[in-house]
C-alpha cells in the first residue's frame, strides 16, 4: 500500500467515520429516549415529541390549561372577552414555552406574542368543530411549532378560535443534548484512538523498525535482517535496507578477507624471501672464507647465488603484479598473434630451462598454421611460465615430464599443460586459482612460492575473454586447461591492434 493510499484512508477515517457514528448515535439515543417516554409508540416510530424538554410535564400543563379554558367557556362564554383572563392564560402557558393567540373571525383579537402571531396567523386553519370534538392538536411551520386549537363563539355570534402555540425547537431535551454531546465526545475519542492505532501500525511501527535496523548497522551488526510483505514505499524501504545490508556485509567480509590475504601475503613473501637470502648469505660466506677453493666450486657457488637472486626477483615481480591485479591495473598491450609461431617460441625458451632441470618437455600443435588470437604476448608468456613453474615446483619424480598441447575447438583454441607430478587432492582442486592458496600448508621451503601464481593466470586469461580450469589425480599429475577465442578478420579490434 502506497503512502498516497494510506493518507486517503486516514482522511476517510477522519471525515466519514465520525459522521456515520454520529448519525447512528442520533438514531440510537432518540429511540432509547422515545422508549423511555412512550414504550408503545417507540416500537413504531419516534418524532419531535419524544425529544421535548420534560415533555410529559409540558404536555400535562398545556392539556390542563386547555381543559380549564374549555370549562370556563362552558360556564361563562363571555369570559374570553375579559383582558385580565386572557393575560392570566398567557402567563400560564408561558411557563411551557408557549403563547396564546385568539382569533375573531379572520382577525387577530388577542395574542401573548405579537411578533410570532404576525407570522403564525396566516397559516393557522379556519374555524371548526374543535370545541365539540375535544380540541385539535397539529403542527405548523414544517413541524417547528405544535398547535392546540379550541373553537368557540363570541357574544355577538362571531366565530372565534383560541390557539396555544408551542415552539418545538425550543423544547429540545437537555437529556438528548447531553446524550448527543457525550456521544460526540466518545465518537471523536474513538476516531482519534482508531486513527492513532492505524497510523502507528502503518507509519510509525515500520519507521521505528527501520530506525532500529539502521542503529544495528551503525553499531556494526550487519546480520540484523528486516523482512516484510509490505508493498509500496514501506516495502521498497525495507528491500533497499536489505540490499544495503547485504552489500555492506559483503564489503565488510571482502575487507576482512583482503586484510587476511594481505597478512598472509606478507608472511608468505617474508618466508619465501628469507630462504634465498639465507642461501645467498651462506654461499657468499663460503666464497669469503675460501670454502670454494676451486674454479669449478666457485662457479657453482656464483651460479647458485645468481639463481637465488632470480628467485627473489621473481617473487618481487609477483608482488608488484599482485598489487596491479588488486587494483585492476594490469597493463595490457593486445596484438594479433600467430598461435603456432608464438607458442613454438615459448616452448623453445622454456625447453632450455627444463633440460637443465632434467625434465622432459613435449610440445604438439594441432591448429592450422594461420590460426591467430588476440592477446598480450608478455602477459600470455607470464601465464605459460606460471603454469610450467607450478608444475616444476611440485614435480616429485626423477623422470619428470611436461606436455604442452594446442588444440583446435572451432572458434577457440585450448591450451593444455600437463605434468606427471604429485597431483592435487580433490578437495584442493577447486581452490588452486584463488589468491594465496597453497596445497602445501606447511610451506615446504624447497617448493616456496607466494601462492598467487595461478590466481594471476586466471586473472589474465579472464581479461583475455577466456576461462581456465584444472584436472588432476593424486600421484599421477595435473593438467591445466585454458581457452582463448580465435581472431577473425571481421573483428572490430582491427583499428588498435598491431600485427606481430
């Protein structure tokens, strides 16, 4: 429900509900009071008479006055022409909020209220047999006034009528007014309470819940969930909070993971740098102390120092590249590369190192000679070197072997680099491309490594639009696969790619 709909409902409650309840109260209170006045007639209807002030008392006074006038006329018809008598009648009915009017033929003969008489005289009915029939009661002026009529004859034979006129609206019961006022107060209180509860449930409660949730976020509790089935603005606020909470939680977890990785990186790099430094220091001391006392021994010491320095340089380069990967700032220089020529050169370069390590390197290219890809030659060589270096690092057999195969897959090429090393356990295989992940948790110093080589491989391959995975069997070896799309002449990259 939207805020607009909620406001319309609130406005309707304020406007419509009190009116309906007030009307209902009027009917109920009127009927209750009517039953109190006249149980029989209340079962059928109620009218203004049932709401008159002390109606029974007024009615009794007017009825007795009417009967006294009729008896006086029977005893002395001329009494009606006595001004003193008429004045006493006027004062008597005045106690019942009424006045008398005497008409002779069609003219006003006497009245106790000149102003009201001028208005009422024209609408009063004519002479009738009311005296013989016991009098007549009726309403005039749209039921605003009740009239009791008594007809008689003056001494000179003129037709006369005496009217007792009561203004009904002045006789509205104080009990009825008090009841209606009480009902109005109760209705307003009920409406206010109902509206307050409705507003509280539809506006304030959701806002308070959201405020509590935001306080939890402020205090670092990112697990405080806020769920609702509400629609409209409230529902959207809750959903936005949940999305914000999940993103903040994800960001916080990423931050913690990155801090953990950074600490692990520092530990790894420190450990891996310490090993070659210790070796270099030992060999240098050997040279200084004259332990290497033959040219052959000196050359071997110097070569070892050189290799250890290269290992340190590699570690530092990996650390630098890691920093670039972390900030997505790896510098790429894409070119169109001939697959056969490029990988042939890579294998030839790697082959010399493998030969010196006593590892057999096999290479097979199964793609057509003119197949090309779009790649950065330097970063692609880093991918090959990292994978091969990882195979060499974990080679545990004296007759080590590494196979490099280039396969054709229609629109792509697939490169496979397989070794016959010790392999990777099934539980470790899904994680080998994660940063800093190493299967040798004890960090065997003979193997070393920063643990980011394969994560660099995945990053570079994915940035080339490809994907990488590995298969392995413990004790038999590991095969790393990666796929790169072929270059086609219709490629829209021709404008900025050079031919190599």
